[in-house]
């Protein structure tokens, strides 16, 4: 007579418990990932410190007949696509009411392959915006900007009317206080909300030194 070896059976309740535990673990992992992404998207970048008056020695010209808008961008920051989209919306609402300059920060020693990105092409396609290749980020530093997408509006007298970002989060476009504040600054030469968080990648490597930012206060 041959002895049969039966396979051990796992009670159904144990299988259910294991499935429940795996499901709970999966939800915890997904939830943690979403929290991390949300925190990243809503964490502002370095606000820098823009000078209250148009900086002396700048190679960018201050318009005498209308406000001047300056946005500093990192050509390889994916978050900046949303900032450029918001800028297009601002310009559509304020046609011809502001002189617009985009500072494309190019790191010191970077080769020709640094530029020519899709973001560069998007920036160049914005009607009415003047593109300025900012070698070594000289102008961006002069304007006290440290995060890609940082936008400044100066009125014709050279007084700072707005400093900050024009998106609500990293890489997210849509109506936000920053965009509204910029439109107000352009139309009135001042804004009731002169600052807003900036969401984007660092402009400088290494980052703008704290001592330099503080020296502009």
C-alpha cells in the first residue's frame, strides 16, 4: 500500500488576512508616494531677493513708457513649462502693455548642447518676448533671482511692483494669485499682492549665496 502525502491546506481566513495585509501595504506605499509628490509640487523654491529699484549696470533695458517684466528661466527645468504658459496668458491679457524679457540662464562653461531644448523653443515662440542668453547667470543674479520662473515687474520709474512666481505649484498651470498680481502690476504699475511663491528648479549651481541675497536688502 502506497502512503499518499497530502499537501497542507491553508485556511481561507489566513488567505484573506494575507490579502488584506498586502492590500494595506500597497495602499500605504501608494499613499506615501502621493504625499511625497504633493510635498515636492507644493514646496516653493528659493525666493531670492529682488532689488527694490531697477539694478544699475543691467544689460536689460528698462522701458520708459510701460512696465518691464523680467522672467529668469532654467532651460532644463521641466517645471518652467507651466511658468511660460502662464506668461503667455498674462501677455494675452495685457497686450502691448509691458516690455517682456526672458533671461535664459546658461551655466558658466556650458557647451552649445546646453541650449536647443524644447523649453528654449517654447520660450522663443512667445510673441513679444525678448530672449536674453544670460551667460553664467550674471543678469539673473543681478536681479536677485534664484529659482526658475521667478518673475519681476518694474514700473517705468524703476520701482519694483511684483516679485515672485506665476504658478500655483511646480509644473501646474491655471488661475492663481501670482498671475493676477502680475496683471495688476502691469496695468496699474503696482500690485496689492506684490509677492508670490516661486515654484521651480534652482537657477544657479552653486545656488545664490545667502550673503549676496542679504546684501541686496
